[in-house]
C-alpha cells in the first residue's frame, strides 16, 4: 500500500513527456537562436585576448633556464690588440669588397687558412630572382678544437651584403678577428665554424644544404667540402658599413614561423646587458629612448608582437639565421643599428666581447638547447608570452566556427512548417542530407587549388610553351591563369549544387555545404596554429566573421556584397592588398612568395593554394546556390 | 757500458744454467723502449712512445696451457689473455681527432676517437662469454667503462680487421679464419684521462721511474691536440718460417703537441713539452733510444745535444735524416732541444693530403629519417683497393636499398666497377648493430662517396641517456688499405727502420673517420607522468562518450502511451 | 535500439574488460619464482639433517707372542679395551653446552699386530684416510685414550664452534682469523720484489723451486682445494713504510721494521699484486729485495729483537720474506732452485697456517711430558694425514654452515623485497645447493669424508652463485604504486560508465520482470 503511494508520488512528479519535449525544443531553439551571437562573442573575446598579450600583466620576464650556459660570467679576452686586428681587416676588406665573388672568397680563405683553420671555398648553384641557375661562392673555415671529438660545433657566420643593402664590412672584420682569438685558446669543447656567405639568404641556404648533404651530388665543391659535427647554435653577424653603432638589433624568426630556443636569445641579451653593455632591441625598433608611460610601452610591445606575427605568418625568415632553424640549429642574427650620433656608440671592441662571451656560454652546453621555450612571443627583448597564454584565442576562433557549423548541420531544412506537423520540432533534422553534392563541390575546389599550385610554382614553365624573357609578364600570366581556374571551378561548383531539382534540397544543401566549409576552416585554423601560430591567428582574424555571415539571399545587392567580400579574402586580392600596403607591386610580392618557396622551402604558397583558397571558392557556391 | 754486458751475461748464465736445466723467469723476455719525435707540416709535433716486451710464447703452451711465471711481461695482461683465450688483442684510448690532411698517417694505426677494443678470440664454445668478461676485466684494469661494449656495440668484421701477428694474412685470407674469431667494439664518447694512464704505466717493467717513460707526465700529455694510448698484444714469429712464436706486447702513447700555440714558434725541448727530462735508460731494457725525424734542410734548425748516430737517407723511402740517441750510453740526463731558424711560424696555405683518407658526416634533417655519407679520397694516380668497415647502432635503421656508391664528378663510372665485395649484417633491435663492409677499388685520383639512409627509432624512455638531448654517438667508419712507404706514413716507416725490424714493403694503413652525433626524437623528460595521465584521461573520455552513444536507445514516444501509463497505474491502485 | 542488442553491447564490452584485466595484471607483474623457504628454514634450524663427524681409530697391538717376558701373558680382551678407551675419550671430550648440534661418534678398533721383520715399512704404512695409527709402548688404554683425546680435542672444538655457534666465535678465535675464507681454488702468486734495479738486478728460478718444494704439498692438499701457482718479478718496488735505522757499535748496523709498521708493508698502490682475474682468492708470497740504501733490512718482534727468519705472515693475505742482498752482489743476483729452498720452506709453513692446518706436533707436545710418543715422521708432503683429516672436517663444517647461512639470508632478502625479480635459475640453484647439502650430510653419516667435502663445496658454490646472481641485484621492476599511479586515471573513468550501465540494465530487467508479473495477474 505504502509502496504504491510512493509510486504514485513518483509518477506524479514525472512531468508528462510532452512537456519535457517542449522544454527540450525550447532549449534547442534558444541555442540555435543565440549561438551565432555567442560565436561572434567568442571571436571578439579572442581578438581582445590577442590585444591583451602585449600588456605587461599578461607576459613574463625572460630567464635563462639552461644551467650550463652561465651567460656573462666569463672574463673575456677580446682586447685592444684584437680591435687593431679587426681594424686592419676592415681596411683589407674594403679593398676586396668590390672585387669579384671569387676573389672575395679567396681573400677570406687565405685569412682563415693562415689563422690555422681548415678553410675551404664552396661553389654553389642557386636560383636568382628570375629563377634561373645562378652561381655563388661561400668561404668558410673550421677550427677543430683540440682534444674534442668534434661531434658538436658552433657556427659564426656573416654575409657579404648586409640586410641594409650595404656591405657587411664591420661584421666580417670582427668575425675574422674573433677567428684569430678563438684559435688562440684551447678551452673549446666544440668545433668552431666561421662562415662568410656570398649573398645573404641564398648563400646561407646553399651552405646549410651542402653541410647537411641535402641535394647531394649536385655540386662537386659542395660535396667534398670539409665538415664538422652537429651544429648546436649559430650567430649571424650583420654590422653594415664601417661606422659605429648605437644599438644592437636581434632577428630571430625563422622560415615557416619556426623560432630558436628562447635560451639563445636570453644568453645574447644577458651578455649584451652585463658584459658588452650595449643597448639592445628586437628587430630594428628604437632601443635608445625606452617607452616611459605604460601606454607607450604597450604600443611598443604591440609593435614587436605584430612584427613577429608578420614574419611568422608570411613564413619569411627575418634574417639569414632563420634558415638554420630547420636543421635543428638554434640561430639568431645580431644586427648593428647605425649610430645617429646623439648616443655614445659602440664599435669592434664591444662587438667582439659580445660574441666571444656568447660563444663561451654556448661552449658550456652539455646538451642541445632544450630547457627553454620553442614557442613564445617576445613583447620586448626581455619579456615573453608563453604558449599557454597565446594559444586560447585561436582555439576560440575555431570554436566559434565549429559551433556555427554544428548549428547549421543540425538545423532542419524548414523548421517553421515542421513544427506544425509533429507536435515537437526535433533536436535534429531527420531529413536525409545529400552530402554527395557538397563533397563534390569541395573536391572540385580543392582540385582547382592543386592545379593552381602546380601552375604558380616557378618550376612550372608552361611546359616550355612560354620561354620567360622577364618574369613580370610570366608572373602576371600565371596569376591571371590561376584566377581563371578559380573562376571556372566556382562556376562548376555552383552548377553542381544548384542543378538539384527541389528548392528544399537546395536549402538543405547550402546549409550542409556551409557547415562543412566552416568546420574545415576551423580545422585548418586550429591545426595550422599548432605549427605556425601566427598564420593560424591571422587567418582566423580575417576569415571568421565574413565566413559566418555568408548565406544565400534573394536580394541581388547583398549577394554581390558577399561576393565582393569573398573576393577580397581570396589569396590573389589579399596578396595585392598586402603588396600595396607595403608600397610594392603585386608582382614583387608574388616573387617574394615564390622565392621563399623555391629557395627557403616556405610552404605558405602551398598552404594558400591547397588549404585556404579552396574553402574560399566553395563559399561562393553558398552565395549563388 | 753495462747495457752491452747485460745480454752477454745472460747468455753466459744460460750456458752455465742449462745443464742444471734451471731457467730464470725473465731471461726469456726482452724489453725495448723507443721515443720517436717528428715535426709535422702544420707546426705541430708528433711524439710517439713505444714500449715493446717480447716473451717466448713457449710458455703459452705449457702442459696446463697456462703461462705461469712472468718476468718483464706484466702478469695481469698475461692472465687476462690466458683466461679469456685471447690470441691477439688491441686496445686503444684516444682523445681528439687525428688530422689526416695535416699530419699524414699515425704511427699507431688505431686512431679512432674514444676507446677501441678488438681482439682475436680463440675458437671456443664460450667465446661470447669470454669476450664479455674480457671487456669487463679490461674496464676494471684500466678504469674505463669498457664494460659498456656489450652486444649492441660488438661487431664481427668479415673483411676489414685481420690478425696482425704471426698468422698475419692480409695476403691470404683463408689462413686467418682458422682457430680464431675477431670481435670489435668501440666507445666513441669515452674520455681518456689520468686514471687510464696510471694503470697503463704500471704495466711497464720500470713503471715511470726510469727510462723514456719518465716523460709521461699526465698534466702535459692531456694538454695536447691529440692523445692516443694503446696496448697491442700479438704472437710474432721468431724466425723466418715461424717454427717458434713469441708473444709481443707493444704499449704506445702517441701525442701531437702544439709548440706554436704558446710562443708562435716551433721550438721545443723535453722540458717545455713534458716538463721533465730523461734521467737514464730503464735498466732492464735491451734497447732504449730516442729518434728524431729531422727536416730535410740542415740550415733550418739546430738540435742539441748532438745525436749519437744519424741515419742519412738510409732506406729508399725515407728522404729525411734521422737522429738517434741511445739512452743507455748517456750518463747525464737528456733534455733534447730543437730550435728553428725562423720567426713567427706561418701555416701553409695548402694542406698536404695523404694518399687515401676519408670523411664521414650525417645528411638530411628532421627527427624521422636521415642518412650518412662517407667521402673516400684517393689522391694517387692509380686505382687503390680498400676495405670499408662501418658498424651502425641498431637505433638507426639502415635501408640497404638506399646504399649508393658513386664517384663524385665522374658519373660515367659504374657502381659495380668500384664495389668488389659487400658484406652486410642487419641489426637486431637492442642486441646487435648493423655491420656494413665493402671491398672497394677506388679509381685514380677520385672521391668516392658511399651513402646510405636510415630511419631514426623512437626509443623507450628508459633507453635514453641521462643527457638525452645531446644525442647518440655513432662510431667511426674504418678504411683499411695496403700502401707502400711514402711521405705520409714516414714516421711509422722510420720507427720500423730504427727498431731494426724488417721494414715491410707495404704497410697496412687504417683510416678512421669522424665520429658522429645522431639526434633521435627525444621525449620531454620533465613530466612523463603528467603526459601519461593526460593521455589516459583523454582515452577514458573518448571511451565513455562512445560507450554511452552505443547503449543509448532512441525511440519515438507518443503522448498517448504516457497517458495510458497513468491510467493503468490508477487501475492498479484501485484494484489493490 | 532493442534492449537485447544493448545488453549484447554491454556484455561484450564487459567481456573484453574482464579478459583484459588478468592479461594486464600478468604483463605488469614482477616474475618471482617460488623458493623452497621451508626447507631452508629447517636447515637453518639444523632440523633437516643431523650433522655427525664420526671417526674411527685402529689400534694395532703388538702381539706378545714373540720375544716378550712371560709375566703378563694373558689374552687381551679387545672389546673391553675398546669400550674403556671410547668411554674415556668421550668423557674427556664431553661438550660443556647442553644442546649438541653435532655428534662425534667414535669407534676404536683394536687389531692384533704380529710383529714381523718388515716392521719398519709397517711403521710408515698409513691406512686410508680418517684412521689413525699410533705406536705406543705404555699402558694401552691410558695412552691411547690420551693420545686420541689430544688428537680429537682441537678439531672437535673447532668443528663444534663452527657448526653450532654463529660466525662470531668462528671469527673471534685466532686461527679462524688467519685462515683464508674457503674457496675450491686459490690463486697463489710468488712475487720477487726488487727495491732498486739500477744498482742490482734480480732473477729467480721459481718454476723449478715450486715444482720441487711446493708441488707435493699442493697435490696433497688439493683434495680440499686446488692451487694455481704463478709468479712475477717487480722492479722499483718501493716500501710504503720507511724502516728505522739501528746504529750499533762494532756490529754492522741495520734498518728494521717494527711489528706496528708491518701491516703497512704492502705498497698496494704501486706493486701489481692484485690479480686481473678476480674469480678466486689470491694468496701472495713476496720475496722482497730491499734497495741498496735500505740494506740490511730486518724485522723486529715485539721485544725489539730481530727475527731469525726474516719473514712474516699477513693473515688472510699471504706471506712475506725479506732477503738482504750480499754486500758483494753487484749487477745481477740470481736465485737458483737451491737458493730458494729456505724461502720456500718459510712460504710452505705460512701456507699451512693460511689454509688452516694445525700442527699436530704442537698438540702432541703436551703429552710428551707424561708419555714417550713418537709420531710417524711427516712425509715429503709437509702435511700428515691426521692434519689433513682435521682440515677436511673443519672445511666441511664451515662450508655446510656458510651455505646454510647464505641460503637463509637469500630467503630473507627475497621475502623482504616483494618487488625483487626472482628468476627460475635462482630457484634451481637454491634447490641444487639444498640437495648437495643433503648429500653431504648423508656422506658424513656414512663416514665418507671425501664425498661429503665435494658435496659441501657444491653446496656453498651454488648457494653463493644464487645469492650473487646479477639478476637479483637489478632492481628494474615495475613497482605497484607506479602501476596504480599510471593506470588509475584510465581505469576509474572507464569503469564508471560500465558499472552504471550494468546497474541500469539490472534495474530495467527487474522492472520488466515485475511488469510481466503484473500482466500475469
């Protein structure tokens, strides 16, 4: 009896199924109604987060975590005598600097050989701006450290031509004087390689390739050149001209957004601060008059951040050193910013001390640099943002896209009249989706992307049909061709999707297609951000809002507006905009892109063509469906 | 001159003693000590100590097969080779690299960086355990971590390493196979230091108390560009047709010193090089001599004190005069001194390349796969036969199909014309290395590139070293060839000449390449358990969701059903 | 989805889990072979087998038949004599402590001995082991019992102390401290140490000397343990201690070492005495030739008098003899076989001490006052059968006790460390050693000492092999706490939905049952 009472109670408490379904439907309705706005909210949260990063509250002081390094704790031997040697070298270099590459290399070879190095000259072949075969000559020397087994080495390099375009006279001079100094001492546990590269990027890349036996057998002198062990770290000296310098700039971004271990930068900074006592900065920003007010400092940090993001997103190495990162060599470029006069400048002596002390620290390394971060942002030379801090925004972007795509996926084709039929609108559409059409669209666009990629590559010369007299025309042709391909692909896709009979189907289709596209974008953004955060972040920033707004409308102007928006986002136009913003011709921008791809193996081009553009194309069909 | 009397009185004594058939322990032994000094092309100075102890191997085949009573021959060594049934043993401790381009060929052939041990073990069913305990015993004796030469580092060369002793058969191979097997192991990253030198010195009859060994001053020796310390034990023939053998123990210390570093000049003296002088010869030595290989031009230098005997262009091959100091004739301590008539020494612009040498280096980048390439240089204008040996640890998985032998710059030459013979032993994970051996015929002045690719294994986390991020050392490749005496192996020729053993027409030269550092994929050791835990949680979440999805039932429910339920519920309550 | 499939899913998942768990447990468990603990314990408590060291004495009585006065011409009742002798001896040697863990059965066996002409040979004729022969000419019972007592006393005490008491006493008593730890093989090294070869070079014909003076002794002792002999010559062997100088009038003055400094005599840093093959314990004998500026070198005893034999023994290590080169000697000094004889005698004497042989003469000397006893002269072998017998018994007892102790501690270790890997071959070794212990014990009871010795040697060898096995040392195991720490985050979250599902199913199942019932009504 009592049991039954209880049962009854229990039964009563249970609301009837209908109510429950009602509630569920309401809930889902709410969700579907608010999710777009929620996702937009997420997006803005992400943006704000990114903007907060430069603020000192959100980044920390850098610190040296590898105990073996002990930076700035050795007493250095680079004396006035060495400065005189460097000065001599400067004069001798000034004599040869305008001579042929051969004689320059010859000069370096002789100097290193007489210093007791195992010197050699490397002839290499590379591609010039117009992607024709070009010759080059590197000169380098190896100091086999006594009693060491020669499994590890340190690289000190300097290009003949500075990033500023003038000759890197002081850089080379001080490198040579340092070579003499290094040879004098016997405390080296690692070999030391002195490398003077011909033209900066190409020479460096050619030498690194040869050293690691990449494209072996292509060039005799590269194949038989003397080698040492695994290079642990590299410093690239770039001190243009013969004048003095007011501050030290550090370039650290590598190809494809790779970064050197933070400890290397910390070491150089510490040495520069305490031993050499030179003002330092990141990139070529102002190092002398430090920001006073918090606002200023915030803006300065933001500047640093954006610079880094720019380099990383384009995958373009910020300096020669950036090329070494791929070979597990932590490398940075130290660049002298020429004195404007008002501050007391520094010359060979402090340059020498700086490099010597740094190398002594690196010489202490027992293992490859691994203690500190490989993923970080530097808001200034002494503050960093760790991956834990900067990763969430991109994830937020991805989430925002994924949520929308889910809503689209689950939203029934015609919810309004559905409600009337069955008492409750379901949480998900039971109607059959025909994914075939949507997938075929995506496949088409991706195929188009691949095709474009193959055409745009410099290796592709239209099957020899067009011999390229000057590359500008070729580039333009290539661009226009690729645009054509894109257009046709879009048309095909539209026809594919709208060739369906019932309007219901089409309604269904655009939803599915868009949700697929958004999901794909989210996937791309999230995964790329793991490899190259900046690229992911930038893509997320520019893409999220437009892509979520896209949807078919009856009104023609709106359609056109959306089309324009997509076109703006399409790679060619973006490239054009970037070019115009950096006040250069689009062709040059393309050339840079292609050069990076060809010489430095930057895969931004491939990414653009095979991942970014196809989605963009596919979305057109959503509009015109 | 007591040193002259010594052998004679032994003879006399023999004569007396023989009827009473008394044989003294040490009279069947003989001990020689030599120091060879030779200036090198790049201003360095080669100092090669060599101590030779010969003992009548008759003792070896006693009735109980043990060699019991030791005179000058060190008992510990004798015991070791008896107990482990070793026929021939070569142990080398080397620090630094021998620069073949600058210095020509080393006097002691074994020059691989690190600690190298190879031995011919008498055939025996317990040969493996013998080798194992041999390494352990030696590591105990020399305070080196030789015991790390386990199965994963031990290899059995088929083509390269030949017995150097009585059964020496570089010319006829089939004979060396009989009765013994070779074992080879090397520790590339083993540092050599005083604690290795001390036991080594204790093996000498006079320790470092008298004779040339007094110069072995650890402080100076280990402050050189190259230092190598070796023990070679081998049976040698006493007469031409090898009726009776004797056991030879050769202890060598080779070091390349750099007088230029301090002063910028090439001048040197015993006191400047070793901080000591030679007081007297070792009393028990049969011969004790210092040999200086002089530069060809007389006017370039002074050498004080003046030498006892000088050999002027004796052998056909030796183009330079040789000064010999016979220590046992010297009553006053000897402090050799050489001064050059020149100011600052300037390095020569061109290196003097030896006839055959090689370089080895890693190729490729990334943690997934890589490759290794060896460039073998042949600077002679006739083709040269060499045998190439390389033992690659198991954690680099070689792919034999990627093996490529090419002559750089001469693409027309076919690979099959170069490779005469090939022996490859695949690795067994965690127990055996790969062994790649080839007999090559190098074309006249050419560079032959041997390249092969490998995958890098992802090791278990317990298999990583404490310094995991340093990488793993890969031993050198060894190139063995026969060369006639020439300018690049002058030193060894001279030593042969001076120790008036017969100078061989062709010398067996070993060329060791660099040792390499293979960086394998390394996990972050800072927080392994966090990683494990996190992974586990993720898996659990995945499983949970999938499982729930599996067992959730979806069913379309109509409201009527619901009502009905209520109704019959009421009925039930009424009925009861 | 119908309930059946749902249940099928759950069931299958559970099946996988239930199958997987034991597998997981097996793969992550530490392998431990089961050791025979009970047996080991029983041995440790001396319950397994009663140790007994029987000894038989054969007394040959010269028959009165010929050439004796008729006075006491009565037939002797051998049985009675045997009885009395046995009882006498037993009374005299009755052990003090009540609990007797070893028993010493004694058989005396009197035989008539017709004296014949070739008595001489018979005097020297020795019966096979553990049977004694003593020629006495006094009152038979008295003398023989006294003699037997004298012979047995020492060895019985030693054996008892070994077998019954812990090692403490064994270590405490002096000769135990001197004798080397037992090993089936010893490595004997003769070193000729030359102080300074510049002035004087030395050499010796050790091989011949060893063959002549040492081999017989060794071959005799070899039934206890073998000896490998080798020799070396060391030059520039400086002393670690600087000897004092003794100035004397009209007598030649000399250098000397005091007993306090003797332990530091060995310059182990510089003299290559350590054997490279460390498998067997080494016994070192050093013939030291001091440098010219340190001669003559003597050794003082506690009273400050120079020892006649310029030699001394280092317990458990070896012996050292110092030979001062003659003043005249210059250039070379060779020791021929004959020259080495005195030193070899010294070394042999020291060796006897080192391997625990107790001089019978000494024990007998106590009786010599009361009776006139002439022992059969020691043969060439420098060790008599009686002495050997004592050594054998002692070694057997020692081995048995030690191997038991080793096994015991092994068992202790294994029980204390639950995560220690115990492989099968360890167990087999232990088992084998236990077996040979048994056999040794059996052999003892059958009075077959040689067999017993062999088995005891096997026992100790195997037990130590098991104990020092490298696999026991390696602690490369997977401790339980780690196991749980790692798998907890996997198992707990996984198990929750599983269990919930099962409960839910059970509920539904019940509900259905009820509904069916309801329907039925």
